[in-house]
C-alpha cells in the first residue's frame, strides 16, 4: 500500500509541476511577444499555402461527388481514358438504338464534343471549353435542365445555348451574339441552367450541326441512355459484352465523372503537399532557432525553477507545450484567413473530360484536420529538440 501511495504522490507531483510549467509558458508567450509572433507567423505562412491547395482539392472533390446520375448510362470507347478521347461509330450507335434490351420509353442520345477556344470576359485570355452536340433527348437527360434566357437551338441551324456559369466568364455570350468556332459563325440563342452548376461550363448545339461544322459526320464520342434502374443497367452491360462489335464501356454518369476527376485532384495535392513540406521545413528551422535563442535568454529563470524543485521533465514539458500552443494558434489563424478569403469562392479547373470546369473552394473538415495536424507536428518537433538539447547542457545546474 505504501509503495502504491508513493507512486501516486509522485504522479500527482509531476502532473502538478507540468500544469505549473504550462501556466508559466502562457505567461512567457505574452512576455516574449516578438519570439511568439515570429513562430506564429512561420506557421501561418505554411498553413495558408497548404490550406489553399487542400481546400481546392476538397471543394473540387465535393462538387464532383454530388454530380451525375446513377440512373443514366454513358457508353464510351473501351480504349479511351475519358469522354473527350472516346470514339463511337455510327454502326455502334444504330446497334444500341434498336437494341431490344432498351425500352421504348428510355431516352437515347448519341453525342459529339469539341474543345473550342474562347476569350475570358475579365482578362481577355484564351480558355478552352467544350462545344457539345446533342439530340433533344440529350437535353432531357441533364438533371434540372431549363432555359433561363432565350430558347433552345433549332435543328439545322448553327445556334448555341451556353451554360449560365460559363456565360458569366466568357465574352460574346449575350443573346444574339455571334461566335466564330472552327471557322463557322454560331449565334447565341439561349442560356441554360442545370441542377449542378459544375456542368454549366459548355456550349450546346444540335448534334448534326456540330458534326457538319467540324466535318465530322457520323462521328460520335459517347452515348447517353436513361433512365435505367439497377436491373436495366445490368441488362445493358450484358448486352454490350455479348456483342463483339460493341467495344464500349458502360458507366453511370457518377462513375464517369469520378473517374475523370482523379487526375485533377491528384495534381492539386501533388503540387500542394510538396510545397507545404518545403515551407514546413522552413517553419521548423525558424522555430528551432527562435527556441534555442529563447532558452539561452531564459537560462537563469529555468535554473531558478530547477532550484525550486521542478524536475527536468516538467521543464521540458513546458517548452514543448509552448511551441505546440503557438503552432496551434498559427494554424487556426492561417485557416481563418483562408476561410475568409477563399471558402465558397468559385474556381476553375481542367479535367480529363471537361475542358474548363467551375467548382467552389471548400475549407472543410478534411482541410482543417490535415493543416492543424501538420502544424501541431511541427510544433512538437520544434519544441522537442530545444527541450532536450538545450537543457541537457545545463541539466546538472537545473
């Protein structure tokens, strides 16, 4: 019993010392204002860069996760990596159009798209967007499709409708404006909106006119079929697999979009994390220098604390607590700044299947967790080395 009691007293004593050192660290943060500000500044800079890239990736992923329908099938060439590089023949279109596996009430839309260059409204810079040719069924297969200005394009005419998000960012998209695309003049006759603004980044026109304008008659890139339940989708896949002439992949819209965004999300993260790591190393070096200088200046104070009976362990805890707390403050400030400046802001990205795509930057739980965790890790490292190395030289005195 006495043995257990002595251990309990020792534990309480060490805990009490650590608590007292934590309070002293709080006081020292205020007394050593410039050192504290420098450490916080190092972390804020690193977090601002890291959070920017992470929030872009999180926002892009979030926008695309909610995009597309699981009741609409999209058929693309087996050899293609995306809709834009797919090739579907006229024979394949006709085989599927008359397939018994498809009911008479299901919508069928062969489609063709081209990448076209237009000028930005604000900076007059060139940007690539998609011009998509589709059938009336194709319009009906887009969730939430509605004309908000003007009218739909008529068959047999070089007429365009433009997505509302794209119209706000591209020149010459007001009703009646004319755009020269591929050597052909097109007239803007309407603006459309969809349930998900992610896909309001295309020009749409009559399929036959896009094929004629680019001299690509009888060429297609995808076929959309809807609406299908799970059983209908399975039957369609079996039908396609059973016919060697139909060398096509059958995906749902959701599957297609998620496949197309993988590379874009990875590029954002591959750029963001190495840059954050470089800045993190710089921040760590800064924290170490500041803490070593600070410990030298505080040596007499720490010696007195040791003479008062505080253990080296509790003193080390106080030093580590100080750097971790400052790193936490810096991380929260950095995240706060990025949230105020960027959260919800519209951004543009490029995917494998859609040339220019709009999405909203999102500073969410994932961004918060990763930036805060990385900052606390740097704070821990920045306190550990000075706490051990700096105090080891004087441990006998302390």
